[in-house]
């Protein structure tokens, strides 16, 4: 189940907390880019080791695959993994097209997502690229297969739709469950260092990043009690996502093109 | 002409080149946030000294003033300056409203912009906030009053509409002049360290940042000769900016409300 460059590692084996900046200054340069797709307001993240040039793309979007591939080529990088945080309902993943544009790369998703991919991972697995690694934490509640990817120095985490800036993902379709989501955020994300930068899969207000400390203080939903949170989430009365009927079936193939 | 916290400083007095990350790790924490407004695709930047809490907002947008003020309050910051890179033609600045929402702050723009503001600056001036400073470099060509703000360790620069990611600002209205813009970018921006992060006032493709090295290699316009660049810019045949007739008159007041 584990591909090249992926290894299972318990949380306890991760190194001490260091600031991202300190790590970068020590010559272990991390290339980092945040990219935006405006129709579904999705953020895609490019992470790469400056030395080895190995790169990972998190949550690419189909319509932006050409842009992403060009940037990766411009920077002289080699994309080895295109990893989704979960099986998205609001856009089609770019992994399938990117695998063709950038041969040699593999798609990654959680086993619990039920989606096809080259590599299935689960909580505690690591996605390695050069001298860096992303640890997968299981953060279900929006969907059963939601993962949060945590950089190995715990300076930044990619929360998918589990935690958004001053918000969180919906819990009213797929395997949504507000109680699960509440526990995921509190045990797996709020347990990260307070200064850890949190990068969500979406933002609808033009914000790009938050921190554990900020969300623990200011998230209007997740600072509430579990009962209040469940009540809020069960009464949002949101519209059905515009692209869900085409996005979910496409994403269940997760870049596996027949 | 110079307000509190602003001082004139020659370029030669700036310290040696250090990575942003190194500086941050040395305990001189810089809070940095990139914010987006989707109608005009404008980026607003929040920079603050983690210790003193003094903050500067670059290129705020009217429609996002509430969001920006809330974030500044959430982070416990005190906005002392709202600085525009130039007199924008595509959106109304948020400085006027932000000055009301966050009393005690002042609007800043270049003298050459012709716009009103609390403080007028010019090339070589610095905008100080806590232990940090933004050096103003004159980068005309899109407009006569365009400034590029360079963080004092030269790790990041805010290029306004002078240099965009793989592009540049228009030169076909206001005081646009392609030859001036070519010289501005080559002498004032491409002379920064190759790893210097460049943050533009706009991006229309969902990219957030670039570097001096990247644009020197991959900018499709500014890697050309000056003659070729002038020819490209004089033949873009772009539509008149949608908001220009309301934005420019409003921005000439630059937050000075009668």
C-alpha cells in the first residue's frame, strides 16, 4: 500500500517543534507556493525541496492543471506526488491531467476516501519529498477520508475542508458528521503548536492562511461546545454544491484514467 | 513631509542581505498576511511587528475594509499606516474607510502620484513599523507615482503594478510609459537579490508570489529587449478598466474624506 518515498511513522517520531523559518534558514530550503482557483475558491499548494527538486502538489484543480505544470517546470522541479486531502465535491481534481503533463508522478489519497489513486495512505503515513515529509492525520467529519497533512517540523499544516479560516467544511453530504468533525479539529489540529500556520483547501473571503492560535481564539464555530457546534452545523441550510454530481464521480477515480 | 515613524534613508544604509526566514527565526518576528479581493483581483498585504504590534497595510480595497479591520483586531495589531503603491485605476482604495475603522492610522502615498494623503513619500523614504521598515523605491511607468516597497532585509518587495507575476502593469492610460516601466523594473526590482520574494498588487491567474530570479528568467515581456518590450506594450489593445472613471477620482483623495 505504501509507494516509494512514503513510510509509516508514528507521531512520536517527529522531531521537536521548530519554526518553519528557522528550518529554511538552516539551508534546508523549502519552496512553497499557494495557488488559487476562483470558481470553487480552492487553494492548491506546491511544496518542494530546493535541493533535490522533489515536489508535492496538494489539492490541484482540473482547470488549473496547465498553470500548475508550467510553474513546476519553470521552477525546475520534479512533481513526485499529487495528493488530495479528500474526495472533493466542489471541483474535479487536477491529478489525472497533471500525471499526463508531468510523467512519473503518482496520485495519493486516503484509503478511507473510497477513491481510486496510485497510492492509498492512512493516519500516521508520511509523504516524503527530498528532506521534507508531510504527515497524514485523519480528520474525518466533512468526509470519512479527510486527511490533514502536517509538515514534519509542524510549522504548517494543510487542513483540507476540516478547518477553514474562521470556519469549517460542511457536514451535510457525503459522510458528513459534525460530531466527528469537532473531535477531528480539536484532537488533530488544535493540538498542533499555537504558531503552526494552517492552510485550508478553500477560502471565500480572500484570506490565505491562519494559525492554530487564531482559530482556537476566533473560529466562530469551533470555539463553541460540541453540542452548540453540532446544532450550528445541522442548521446551516446550504445549497447543494453546484458541481457535486460531476465532481464526486470524477474524483472517486482520483486521477486514474481508464 | 515626513510623518512620525518615517525617515529618509539612502539605499546604502540598508543592512546586508538576509533571508526573511533567518530574520524571523532570530526572534524578530514579522507577521505577514496576503489578502485577496476577487473583483479587481487585487492583493492587499498586512505586515506587522509581532512584538510592538505596529502594522502596515499595503493597497487595501474599499470592499474589503471590514475584513481587513477585523483581522487586524483579531491579531491584536495597531495599524499605523495604510500605504498605497500608487493611485489605482481598477478599484477604490480602502484607506479612507480603514482610517475610520482603525483610528490613529495614516494614509501614505507617493508625492508623485498627485493624490491626497496624510503622508507623502518619495524614493529613499522608509515606512517604519516596529523593528521593520519598508523602503520606497520609485518604479514609474504604469503611473508616474508608482512605488515599490522593499522590506529592509530585502527578502520581500511589494511591486504594485510595476511588475506582476509573468507580466507587468498597463502603460496605456494615466501616465503610462513602457520605456519608463522597463527601466524601473530592470534598475529597481531586478537589482534586488535573486531570491527576493516579489508580491504584486494583482494576479489574474491565481498565483500569489514570485521571485526576482523567476521573473528575470521567465517574464515573457521583461526578458525582452527594451524595443521589443515597448512594441509589446503599445500593441496590447486592452479594454478601458471598468472602474477607472470612479476609481481614479476617488483614489486621488486617497483616504482624505472631506
